[in-house]
C-alpha cells in the first residue's frame, strides 16, 4: 500500500449503496412474491427471517475474510483504492502485490474483502426496508384499517429502528477495522457486533411469531419454563457471550496455535502465561502495550483462558440440556416434545463447538474448522436468544 493512499475515500459510497440495493432486491422480491396476498405482519416476519439468515451468512463470510488474512485486501474504506470494485483498482493492486507478493493486498484478498462489504451493504438495505415497513405498518394499525382490524401491531417499530442504528454502528466498526489496521480490540468488537445483530433479529422474528399466533417448526416450539429456569438460561447466555468474546480475542490475535497440543498446552496443565500483556486492550496487532513484539506467553494466556472457559460453557450447556430432558418427563406431550428438541439443540451445538475447537488445535487451524467454529457460535447466540424469549414472555415489554 502506498503511503499516500488515503484510508478514508468516500467517492464510491453512492455506487456501493446502489449495488447493495441491487443485491437486496432479490430477497426483497422473493418475500414480496411469496407473501403478496398474505397478512402484512407475516410478510414483515418473513423479511426479518430472511435478513436473519443473510446476517448469519455475513458473519460466516466475515470469519472467512479474517481467517484468509483478507481484512486489508483493500486498504481504504468503503471502496478499493477509491473504486467500487477491485477491477477499477487493478493497477494499484498489481503494484502492491508486486511490492509484497504475500502481503495484505492481492487480487484474491481484495475480492474477498469487497464481497464482504457488498454483503454487509445488502443486509443494511434489508434492515432499512424492514424498519420502514414496520413504521408504515404501525401507521396503518393506528388508522384502524379494516384489513388489519382482526389483529394488533405485534412489535414496536422501535425494535427494527434500534437494529438499524446498530447496523450503522457495525458498519463504523467495519471501517475502523480497515483504517486502524486490524486493531485487535476493534476487530473483536466488530465480530461481537455481528453476533449482537443476530440476537436482535432473532428476538424480533420470535416476537412476530408469538404475538401474531404464527407457528414455527423444528426446535423453535413453545416451551414455558418457571422463573428459576429462565434465570439459569440467562446465566448460560451471559456465560456463552463471555466465551464468544474470548474466542474473538483468540482469533483476532492469531493465538489459536499458541497451544498445539490437547488437552495440555506445551505439555503442561498450567503453562507459562502473561495475562497482563495478553489481555491489554490498547495495543496494535502483534504488539504489546509498549510497542514491542507480543511474546508467546501472552498468546498462550489468550488461548488457554478461552480453552478453560470452554470447559465451563460446555458443562453448563450439557447441564441445561439434561435438565430440559428431565423436565420433559413431567410435562404435557406437546411441551415435552419442545423441551426435548431444545435439549438436543444445546447438546448438538456443544458437541459441534467442542469438535471444531479441538480440530483447530490438533489439525493446525484448518479454514473449514475455523469458519465452522464461528458458525457454531452464531447458531448458539441466536438459539439462546430465541429460547430465552420463548421461556421468558416478553410480550408486555415488546408492546408498541
């Protein structure tokens, strides 16, 4: 990258927005055609579910971008050397690649980075449409239109509005990821922001289902639980969130291979670790707070803390799964079926995360296992958000 290349170049921003609108038109058309004669609330829920699915894909592609070292494939933001695509920046990319063949800027990495930005823009467009639709529907309910007289507005439009604000903040963190050269705290915050976006969308999709009497197949069946269970579920969600944050810190600091053996680390149950350096937030990638190279003891501390926390989270997930199965024995048949499905869900995600996590270590951090591990975390946070909302009625809190 040339020293004169500006980190912020807003010249292509309108063309990127137009491209995002074009990409979003396909899922928007699908939702409209599928529900053109249906209930408008069902249409809004379908749009929310599509946006949730594409956000999950975006989280996975974001992990792929990070794991292929493509985060600086285009060293400016929001375009690529001021162009809307790598094709328009081919000469600058060729110069950078010639100067550093294995460097951060190559044609392949530039395309990976820009595709990630295209997908993010399309998701942003969908959330804008989702927010506008929610407010338009709220006005229709307020006017008391005859077509909507049989129902009520299921969720406040402030929920998609908050989601829109969040996705804008997420875009800002994406920009800072590039302009601050993969600053670990920023990259980790960007990952957590993407997962938080999944949670917001999952809560809204479930809210539309609950308040509008829509059915849902599979593991997302109604499962009422007493207060102490809801508290335990919230504790599991908080514990899982802490583990996801630790996992993001491991990934953004490239500390996955700080320990290459399992279950020990460097052949020891308690290896040498430097927690102060490893968990210093104000430092650049690969450096400690003083600007020197980050030592292996610091990377080991990052890796091993995540591993130890994983044992606690897996135990909590399996304990919750077992408790749900036990409760199913004393529940009505339809509720018992739902509880068993949720139990299997938690057990399956726990097994998936354990398998992919260990594979990352013993197989040398293969790309498939690494992306799959992030995908498992995304499924877990979205699933826990939905389960918590099922178990803890939020109807009164979500009323407009």
